[in-house]
C-alpha cells in the first residue's frame, strides 16, 4: 500500500518484485503472530471463565465452540475472497476494479455479518438444543452465544479490512489492531468476570467489545487512505461483477471452514466413546491442533495473495515459485512444531491438566498428530494456490470428499472395527495425504489451463 506522499509504506511487503523467499516470510510472520494471538486470547476466555467463575461458566462457553467455529469460519472465508480479488486487481494495476471490489466487499461482509448475528440471536437455543447441550449449561450457553453474536458484524468488517490490507502487502497493521483489541479483551474479561460476577456473559461481552474495537481501528485506517485501497462512504455500492468474484472465492472457503468443524464433530463422537480421562486428555491435546494449524494458515494466506497478485501482474513464473516456497515453509512449521510436541508434549499438556493420567491420555493423541501436521501442508497450500488463480469451488468439493466425508466413513468403519485411539486419529494423516494429492493435481491442471493458456477469470 502506498502512503499519501507516494512513498512505499514501512508496513507493506513487495509482492511482485524482490526475493520470494524473503518477502513471503516477512509477509507471513505478522499473520502467524496474529493467528497465535487469536488462539491465546480465545484460550484466555476459557481460562478466565473456568478459573474465576465456575465449572458451569466454563461448560457454557465450551458448549458454543462448534457454532462459533461454524460462523467465524464463514466470515473468515469471505475475507479470504476479498483478499484474492483485491490482490488480483492490484496486480493488474486496475485501480477502478480495486475500488469497486473494496466498496462492494464492505457491503457484502457487513450484510453477512448482520445475518449471522440475527441467526444467532433468534436461533441460539434451538441450535444448542440440536447439539444436545446439557440442561444445566443451556441458559449460560444461550446467553453467551447471543451476546457474542453482537460482535459478529464487527468480525466480518475486520476480516474485510484484513483481506484488503493483506492484498496490499500490509500484514503488520492487522496484527497491531488485533493486539490492541486482544489486550482490551483480556482486561475486560477480568473486569466483567471478577468485579461484575457476570461469568459466561461477561466473557461474551468482553469479546464483542474487542471485536468492535478491532473493526473500528482497521476501518479508521482504510477511510484515511487516499489510494485505491481507501474506503469512501460515498462510493459504497454493489458492483455485480466484483460481488460475483468475491463470493465465488469466499463462499466455498467459508463453507469449507464450516464443514471441517462438522466433520470433526464425528471425530469427537469417537473420542467420547472412551472414558472421561481420555476425553479430557484429547481435549487438552486439541489445543495444539488449533495453535499449529493457525500458524501454518498464515503461509496459506500468503500463498493466495502472492499467487493472485503475480497472476494479475502477468508474472506467471512467480506463481509456481510462491506455491512451492509456501509449501516448504508450511511443511517445516508443521513438522518442527509436531516434533517439539513429541519431545515436550507432556509439558504442553501440563498447561491444561494436572492429573498424570489425563496428560498420558493426551500424549496418545499428540504422538500421532505430531507426525501428521506437516502432511496437511500439501492439501492446504494447494487449495490456497488454486484460490489465488480464481478456482475455489472444485477445491472445496475435493476437500469435502477427501477430508470430511472420508473422516466420517473412517470413524464408522476402521475405528469401529479396531476401537483404539491410534485407529481414530490416524484418519487425519490418511485423509490429508489423499486430499493433498488430489488438490495438487487440480492446481497443476488449473495452472496449465487458466494461466499458461491464458484463460480469462
């Protein structure tokens, strides 16, 4: 992004020129820190609810996890659509298209955020009942989800802004704004829970306020910009072509995030067939999954941005290079973090559990997942690269079949036959490997058809 005086911003990264190894790393590291902060702030919500309220507050917050993941995944997916289309326009040098995309996307994201908010407000109780939420947790869970939902429109706007800034090569400002909002979130959590005795409702209120703060900060910056990436209220309108492009990328991406949450629900059913010690250990170990996947996803955002921007700029040689570099970086992050868990997993689990039996149970999961994280890089990097060249629907179908449907079949066949923890969690490495090969093949096909042969998006 260019500043008002025309000089290159210290916040931005060169995408179409310079070393890809260096620039992808500099682009992705702030995103990685942003993802880690999001995880840590979410964990603080759970920790404060459990530490300073009671087990009912902790259970109420935990009961909404699946629904929150479903809806936030949708909003994040729409933001990724904004990122790809804006990056493509910037690569083409078409400021008019970029302006139309940005102002159209702001209306789309805001509208979807409001719809999600209304769905949660009106249907919180029926949805939680559908998930068999325990009766004693239901009042707190309904209240938490409804209040948390008030921040959904702000979350949608923040993801819109994050998509725009990332497309322009600026991943540092979103990190700064999220850091400020996160600190406020933790402080308000402590105030509402300890001083006001609001328990689950206090945690939700703090989260909603923090989401609005992050949205206001990012919008304040975008509205101050005078270049193509600036937001001007007078220019807000829906451009059909821009809307189609954003939704063609964003909706499949959001649905993929949501469907992953549903597929993991079947895995949780398998976990729940064991005793409470194993369930608790698996839940503690699952925090590692969230942390590592979020770290790796920073590179996937970088992949989509670099691929789309260089595609627009006509630098096709940098498309494949970007993809391969991201694939290597994400593989290394997943493998190194997985290896650290194999060595120090008991200490990590000790952050969430005190009982030796629970930690030992959690290690059964970590010993399998530690070898699996790196394998997922082929799947996710290939999906990101396909989206970067405007292909999103087929990759989503592939991932639904290979990673979601496959998992459900595995749970009711392989796991049902063996009935062991290894037979359950080995489904991840197999599903990622199968899906990864299919996604790689599709990206290779799409690259030849739409890039080398000059097909129009």
